[in-house]
C-alpha cells in the first residue's frame, strides 16, 4: 500500500487534472467536426430558402436601382424542332416590332406587341422572349416581365413567318398603385420605350411606349407569341 504524504498529494493533483483535460479534449474532437458540419448545412439550407422564392414572387420582384429587367429567353424545348434544312429561328436583325394599345377597364391596361419578319428569309418564332421598360434618355424605370400561358393554357407553338408575316403577344398591366407606390400622382416614372428581345435571341429591338406609367413596380404580363 502506498501512503501519500501531503507533499505527494500536492504533486499528484496537477497531474490528475491535466490528464482529465486531455481526456475531455480527445472525446470532443469528433464533436467539433460534427458541429462545424451542422453549422454549414444549416447555413446552406437557410441560404437556399432565401434565394429560391416562389415563381409568382420572383415575377413581381422589382428593381429600381439597376438596369431594367430584360431577360433573353433560353433555348425553348420546341415540341416541333426545326428539321434539317428547315427554316432557322427569326433573328433580331430580321424583325421589326410595333405596339398597339387595346381596351382599358377597371385599372387594367392591354396592348398587342407584334413582331414582323422584315428580312428576306423564311424564319420561325417560338416562345416569349424578353421585354423591359426604359425611361427617357435611357433612365431606369421599374420593369418586370411575367410570362403567362396562352388562352389554351399552353406556352405557345412554333410559328413560321414568310417575309412580311407577323406574330403577336398580348401584354397586360395595371395602373393602380400597389405596395409602397404613391396613391396620388403617378405610381411610377413614365417609360418612353419598350425593349424587346425576340425568343431565343440575345440582341434587342426597341418599340416606342406611349401607354403611360406601369404600376405594381412595372410588372407586365406577356403571353407567348402566336
């Protein structure tokens, strides 16, 4: 039997305490990595949720501090793809745009956006393309495109245009102030032009806009060209 004197006890106590600290550190090393991984996953999930809004929300999301929203449509999943040797899609340089205002009712406004094949070749149009409002001198105007189905519920079909032929899309917007927009005077700045990107193109053409301000942060609904 070992008898510990007072001096022996004083020497042994720090050793035992140090051993306990080392044992605790070894047992927590794996937990530290797991905690880091859990934090990373939680952060990723939160970020993904914050950057993946519902389609309706993203369509209505405005921007007033940057260039107008003019989004080129991606290559369409055309159910009737162009056959070998068939006509190519209509390029921006082959098209001319025009806008005609339609009926107005209860704060709603409508217009028809038309693209005409002014080139010398047969070409096709399929889908929505992009559009955005621009103010005088190229100033920024709140503008968001919302693509809506055609009357039959579809995303449209491919239309072949002979030289001189046209396709049209229907536009709809509101002149009633929403959210933080002022209820007296104009809800938004008045655009002077509509920038249009034909389907599957990246270059744009310009159409004069004479229809006044577009409320709801410049949100315009558009049907596919047909």
